[in-house]
C-alpha cells in the first residue's frame, strides 16, 4: 500500500562511470527506458485508497492574493545581517533557497536580497527617476510616464558579485547549496529599454559612462560603460515575473544589466548621470574589486563567470536507500548561453554530459539533470558548465590561483559535494 | 521639473491606419526611431531632484518570504463565489488581473482560481496518488517518491473552458479585461512525465482513456484520451514558477495537459484510472459541453481556441492626453504557437501587425505590442491572433454562429474596446 517505485536502469548497460547514466545513452534509448521497469507493487484498487479528511468537506475560500501552503513554511530565504545591530543598519543578504526549488524561475518571494541600507518604502507616485549629465535634454520620469513606453520582456539572472564567497570560509562546510550559492535569482523582467531613454535625452559625444544611483539611504552607486545600454541590453525593470517589482528588488524600478555584477543592477533607481569617465563610487572601490597576488586590484569587473551547482542531491536533500536518483542543478553564464554541463560522481576522474534543454536562454538560469544509480558507497559529486564563449567552469584551485588569499568576489569554482555511505552530504574542498 | 516625455513618432511617416504604427515600419527603422525624438524638457541637475524621506534613513529589514509593496494592495484577484453562502460551498472563481500585469508569467499569488468545492488543506506527507485500472502494475505514489523521478520543465498556460463567458452577459460592459478574460494563467511548471509513470504501470492494450480525479470534496473528475499522456505532453506538476505549487493550484500536485480545457488539469490529483472509454463524469456532462443550435451538445472538446486580448489600454487603464500610447496584450492558442497578432483601431476596417517575439513558446502566453498615436478622437480597438495551425480568432458573430444562445464555453471571440474622446474605455459588442 505504501510505495513507490523508482525507475531501475541497469548500470551495466549504460553507466558512464560511478553510476552516471550517459546523455548519449538517454538520447539513443529514450528517457525513460520503455520496458526497463518492473519493480514489485501492491495491487491497488481505488477503494483501497485512504479517503482523507480534506476530501470529505468543502475547503478554503477564494483569496485575492495567494500564499504558499503552510506545509511549506520552511521554504524561506535564510537571512544574514552583515553588521551588528545599530551599526551599518540595513546592510545584509538573504539567500535564494536553491535546493528547495525546481525549474528555472525564482519565485518573487524567494529571490535573494542584498541591501546596503535596508529596503526603502517608496511611494511610487512620489518617486522620480532622472537622466542627466552629458545629454542634450535632461529628463525626469515618473513611474506613470515610464509605463507609456514600449516594454521589453527578458528572462535573465541577477547574481551578486559576492555570491559563493562563503566557500572561502571553513564554516561553509555546514551550509546548504542556497546558503553558499543562493545570491542569485532568475526572473522574467518587463521594463523600458535604457537605450531608448538615453536616445531621447541625446547623449553628448563625450558621454562614455553612466553612473546609476539608488534612492536607498546608502545611495548605492555604480559606474557602467555606456555600451551596455546602447547595445540594447540594459533596461529599467518595472515588473518581475508578471507583477510590479517587489520592494526588496527595487520597487518601483531597478536597472537591469543582464549577466553583469548584481550591484550594477541598481535598485530603487533614482538617477542615471551620463559622464565621461567612471566616478569611483564608494561601492566600486571599497567593495567588488578583485585583489591579486601581486597586491594590485582589478576593478570594474562586470561579467559574471560561467558556473553551475548541483542542487539535488545536496546538503538538506540527502539520499535514502541506494538506488536511482536524479542529479539536478542550475548552470549560468554572464557571457551568454550554457552549451554543456558535465557531471562527475567520482571527484572528477570521469565525467558524463547532463541533459539540458535544446534551446537555452542567454544569461538565464539553465536546469540540468542526469540519472544516477547510487550504489550506497561514498561518492564525490561535481558539475562543470561550459558557455557559448567556450569558457569552462574552473576548479577551486585554478580559480584561486591569481588572487590574494582574502579575495572573495566572482567565485565560480566547481562545487564539490561529498556523499557518505549513509547518504549524508556535505560541502568539501578538494 | 515634472514631466516626462513620450516618444513622438510622426503618424504621417508610418501609420498603418488610425494612428497604428506598422510592424514593417518598426522592423525597418528600429524600435524606437533614433532621431525621431525631441520634446521639450526642463533642465535637470541632480541637486534639483527631491530627496525623499526614504533616502534619509535605513529602510526595512531582510525577510524570509517577500510580499508585494503595500502600494500595490489593489493588485489582487477579483473573487466571485458561484453559489450563495451555504449552498454549493466552495464553488467559485477568481480572476487573474490581466490589465495590471506585464510580461507573460502569471505570478503565483495572482494565478486565477476555479474551485468546485473549495481548497482542500492537504498534508503532503499523507497525500497519495494512484495509477490503477487497466494496467499491469497498479502503483501508489507519495510526493516524496515522485520527487525522485526525472523532472520536466514546461512553460504553458491553463485556461478555464468558461473563460470569457461573461462577455455573453450585458453586465460584462462594466468589467475589466481580467474580469472577462482572466480565467487564464501562464507559468513555468516542473513535474513528472505522466507517460513515464504510465509506462512503469504498464498500460493494457484495452486502456484507451484516463480518468483523473482530484482529492477535493467535489472529487472533480475528467476523462482524457490516453494519447495526450503517451505523446509526452502531459505531466504531474509539483512546482509552479520555481516553488512548490500553491494550495489553490492543486498542492501538492496537479495534472497539466497543455493547451486543453482548464478543468482537465485536475488539481489535488488523487488518482488516474486507465479505462477503455470515457466515464461521463458529472464534471463533463453537467458542465463544459457545447450546446449547438440543433439542440445537440458537443462533448469532450479539449483544445482551447486561438485567442487574444488587449490589456492596455483597457477598462481601468484609461488614456490621458492625446499622444503616443503602447497597445499591449496577450495572445495564446491550445494548438501551439502564436504566429501573428493584428491590431485594429478602427473597429476592424484596417489592421496592423503587432510586434511579437521572434520565438514564441508553444501553448504559452505571448505578449504583443504596437505603438499607437491616439488623436483624441473616439476609436474602436480590437486584436486578432493567428496560430501555427492557421486558425484565426473569430469575430463575436462568427463565434456565436453554431451555438445555442446560452452556450457559454470556449468563448474566443475578438474583444472590442471602445475608446471615447475623453479617454474612457469600455467593453462593447460590435
């Protein structure tokens, strides 16, 4: 009466190594394998099914705005204030709980946060957004005015430049996939092309850079080369996954620069000043620079590197009895589309290509998946993504090589999960 | 200091009729037109921008699960119980507020509802889902067991067969786009292929139909030809837009049959019985049948027809001063992809092709858009979608032609919005 069954694929027939089922085999034979099934099962008649209480009387009423099931109350963003109470009020992060999600869209309620001075409570009818500086016609926009422009719709990720930095600390061995790599989210954004607004303002020939500033108390500011706007890539987002953008994501509007450092996607956008050179704002000098071994720092590092993480199995999604499991995870690159994701179950000694969609989206999260026949022995799981520019996700050792020991940004090294014989999973450094 | 500017496209140069800007013109010249701008604007210096209170002190804290801005509290699903209190408890609908959204994803909190006996409060650890009937191996699945199967990820709409039926009543002239056409939502679903589970159960040669039954008190049941599962199209959804499916959408699992009548996408899925012929369940005999003029009813009408609606402008999104506006809306078809959307501003006398994405998704909402130079005169707005099967959305008259007067289902007629000289908009029948 209990059950149920997993698809028992024979490892002899198609294993690529350590129980991984190769993509070639899957493509040749179909997914799943017809006829490769046949575990025992109790005979079930409809009348044997338990009739639960909830089937016996009318349920809850219609609601204006729905919420998750109370049984999912633990699916939340872990929060981490970055300064003690009373100091640097409002600086902190919360993490997208990657290991608890499926598909590629990050629901709005669980999209990660990074605030430098908390979430301003903005009245959209009083909010102003200005384009000024080296332009012929400085402009001020209300929300209402922006809504009359053509809307662009684009699905892309936003990733904090500090994502995965916790893997540089020993205590990260106790963290989940989301608590390490969850400073990323993926959404369908709708908004107004920044190129169109700059075109209307009329950029002067000397205008080569933009400075975007938020309306939060930190006045979060970043310098952005104007090409990112003029090539049509950047936009002012007003909607996220269909509805108006949430307060913690920049309500009523945020700048989106697909594939580039999260902090450049300035929230609560207040103004864009066209300038001739970067302004070296506090937010791009005190943070988000890459200290090299030679003592020099790389600055204005925009693009987020090619990256992937296995979200299942992972800490918090441990294995049960030996048998068939689905290895599943997310891959992305600031340079464009993901073209390949490989998975290893033996610490990198052998790799099998995972299934990804035929058409992957540019600068958006891509879901990969591969069946794995777990024998019950200890194993070492890794995933390695390749993007359309040919970049391959580096090992931890290769990633650290150019940097000073305390350089924490743009961490895109291969994540290693150690599976023990009892099904437990933890983060390890190899 | 106030402002701001709309893109002033000259109607002489490119209008297709009544101020509509043709797609051909847009493709040739770019979108927007570089150099076609230049409205006056006050000079703006950064220091002239108002510094609002919310920029002066730290904002709100990080949160585990985010919510929309309090300023968006009116963006909710209008609810409509279908029987007086105490009779038929829990039967009703709520509408996706289409005119308040952008992009194509319907946020989970605003995805329409149709309940026949309210929302059951299901404990996922106690929920069972069975496949039985004409199979070799009846199976019972827990949620936990299903989560070990390969996951399919698919973006598609679900539309109630009764969507738009309010346009058959005079009072619909007072309703918004969402209140008329909002029994539809579009989401990225993740779940388990039904073909895979049926394959594991082993369908007998006599097994030609499925009966899917919900765990709600109404035991909502529908007959489904088995081909819809065996061709790989149908799946058991466990996640919607990244997170576990919401209670009102079928938590912990619902059947999804892309493009087919909403009620066939059975929520709170309890069992699928494989049978040799349809069972004529109450939910496919008392409802969801199409009464013809000759007194006969068409039954088992699965596929939702090609359809579109202009969501902006529309009632509740009225026009202000004459000038340039963006006509924007949604199009979809149960038969596959949308290939064309045409827009008329003169009641169908002339049509201009709207912009749609280069690659539209199959059986998913498609966003269309077209600039419109509104002269300030009265106008009659219509949109007409075409799908990849060549089907064209019918006029109201053509749609009604075969049906008895009180036939209300599968209403996919062209929606007509009347714009008055003061910018007011209402629903009319032409």
